[in-house]
């Protein structure tokens, strides 16, 4: 599904819409997450997956990029790859994605001037690329709860730097709700509610409560859990 199926084009007036932005996810890799200490790591994974799903729901172009996968950082989180199973991340050697011609070309190819960006770490892959993208005429929205750094000071200084340069701080939930804008947009409503119930804690439980206790709807059915079978390798140990 996607917003192109039946929804009317949303008015902009300075806002993000499914028609005017591209999502960039940079360096969400194991080694980079190991170094994060300012935010809860599981929370970052949760928020990045939620943002990824929202990008799919609203049919946005998405650019995935990784750095030194084999030499240092490891593969992109499998949780992200599961949302974009056919997409191969753009591999880089540069800390700054904006120094990589393939990454910049992928952004340019979308024809969109608003970039919704998230990545690890805030002070390097986010700050450096954001400042240069702003210099090149793009609007940049940094999804702060999908970023992280080696210390709170490092993250805070990076956010101050990009905001002073003209970037806008947002969160994964605020971006998704800005794309939705109107609960009358029924083509994406159920998918948005699914993300809310899976990833947004008290909000999601509140939705479940309202559906079941106030409106008499049946409870949400999540996929039934099955215990993974032992692998062949483990069985022979």
C-alpha cells in the first residue's frame, strides 16, 4: 500500500508531505550502536523500525547507506533490512555521506529537496552531511530519536550545530503524523495505527483500549509466537 493509491496530494505550506521528501537512514549498524550511550539502544532500534515502516506506508523514496561494513561496522540492522528486503544499502568509506557521490546521486535522483535523515552517530554522519546538504540548497529534518552518540554532550552539540545551520529537529512519531495529517485519509489509517500499536508504548496501548473498551472492537491480533527450532549447527554441538 502507499499514499499514491487513493489519497489526494496534501498541501505543503512548509510541512512535510509524502510527496515532497526523501528519507535517508545512515549507518544503523551494530558497531555504531555499540558506541551509543546517550539514548536507550533498544529505543533507537524501535524508533528506526517505526520510521522505516512509516516510509513504506506512505510510499516515500528511501536511501539506505552503510560505512565500512566488512572492515568495522557490520551489516545494516536486520530489522531495517526486513522492512526494505530488496534494497541494497549504499556502501561508503567516508564518515560523511555527503562526501560519497553515490549517496548524493541517490538523493538527487528522487528530485526532492526535503531530506528526513537519521543515523549514527549524530556528531559525524548526521552533522557533517546535514550541514553540507543545507549548503547545497536542501531542507533537512533530523529525526532525533533515531540518532545517537557516544555521549549526551556530543549529541547535544551536534543537534545545536545543525539547528543553527538551519536543520529542523523532529521525531519518528511526529514525522509519521505529519505525513498522515488527517485521520480521514483512510488509505493509510490502519497501517499507521498498526505502527502506533507496535512501537509507541502508551499511545499504542491507549489506542487498543479505546478500540476495545470504548468502541467495542475486537482486540488486535498479533502474529502468534512460535519458538524457533534449534539450528542444524547447534544440534550437532
